């Protein structure tokens, strides 16, 4: 649905917390979609529980601008492709990002690159596999690779980083009737299948490919909003994703289902030696990350 920025800060001595997980630098959850021009012209795809081929046509690309703490930091691109796995149709959602984070207080700079994909079953959005690689260079440098292969009621997870590698098999345990297991990188794209209705809720459990942990959450659909994107006004509906301490806000275009905007408060960063700090106090501020649709590029256009 999706990358983050805080977990990295958290483990890299800056102490934040984003949608990613342990031993990782800023990283972006992922959100985006496509169209040759970012215009908001009406379109009426049939939204359903299976993959919507009108919204996620084979070869579609979505480019998003990345803003960190209100400043433009780079771009993230998503691509949707249809593939065949053992005779069954699947949707592959690939993402790649390139952006720079500069801490406004310490001046610590990180050049961040990430690349990965998630593959889901065309019929029901069940995850098949997920892979991610994150690299960060600057005052602090490092990398992390993770991969998940899903089976019936379990997932095989691997992690590699400069300190070594490891793997484990995690069994899913049903905690409520009808519980669905998703991969963290598909959650955002799954929301348009819910059929928009204000105040509608969906409870789910997703497996975090970044940290190797299953997490429970809830998606809540909100009211309609007019959102300005690249000079155009798009009619959207709001949505929120709450997973543990992570809270995401998203806006989807009503007519098309495209993700228009993604916003996340990465958490609070504490600076114990702020210039105006007195004994026993720290200065804190909320670090935010926002993605806005730059262009939606449909195939053959």
C-alpha cells in the first residue's frame, strides 16, 4: 500500500517511526496510480472484490511526488502488470522511489532508493509474494532486503542486511471470523474494491514484509472532498488506515478509484539538545510524509 521513513530514523539514532520496520531507514509505503495527464476527467470503472482491470490495466503507471516535512524530496513510481502464474492470472504491483531526506534540526542527510513488488491473485487479492530492497546513503548508510512467499495459512519470510541474514516461517492464526490476510504493499490499492460508502469500515490483518510481523488494522472510509492536484480539482473520498501506531490518510478519486493523495505522520522526533531546551525537557515535532499524484499513465498512451 505501501513505504516509510520513520522506522529508519528510529533505528538510526534519530528515533522516529514510519510504516516500515526494524533496522530500516526512511522508506515509503507505497501509494499511486496512472494516467497520461493528471486530469480528473470522469470515468466509471466497475469496482469489485477481484482486481479491477479498468483501474489497474496491464501496463498502467502512476507517478507521485514525495514531500517530507512539507518540502519536495523526490518521486515514487508504481507500475501495474498482469502476469500468469501456473495458469492463474495475477496482478504485479511494482514500485521504485528516489528521494532525499534532510533532517531540519540535525542536518543529517540521506539519499534513499527503494525498489520492490507485490504479486496478488486476480480473483481475490490474496498475496502470492512480496519483495523489497531499500538503500540509504549519506551521513548514515545501509541497506535491507526482505522477501515473503505466501502459502495456505502461512508465509515464508527472509531478511538480509549488512549484519547478516535470516529466515522464518510464520503461521497465520484466525482471530475473528472472515479475517483476511493481506500484504502491506497491497493494502492501499485494495481500498477501491470496498465500494465507497461514508463511515464504512473493514478490519484486516496484513503481513509486514519489512519487519516479518503480522499486524491488525482497520480501514475507514470518510466523506467527500475536493482535492487540488497539479492545478486540477479532483472530487475524492477520504480513507484512513490505522495499524497499531501507524495512521495513514488517503484520498481516492470518486469517478476513477485512482489514489490522488497519501499522507502519513511518521511520528514524533525528539531532540534532547534543542537550543531553547531546559533541563529535563526535549523538543519534539511531528514528521510528515505526503505523496501526491503527478501523472497517471495508461497503457498505449
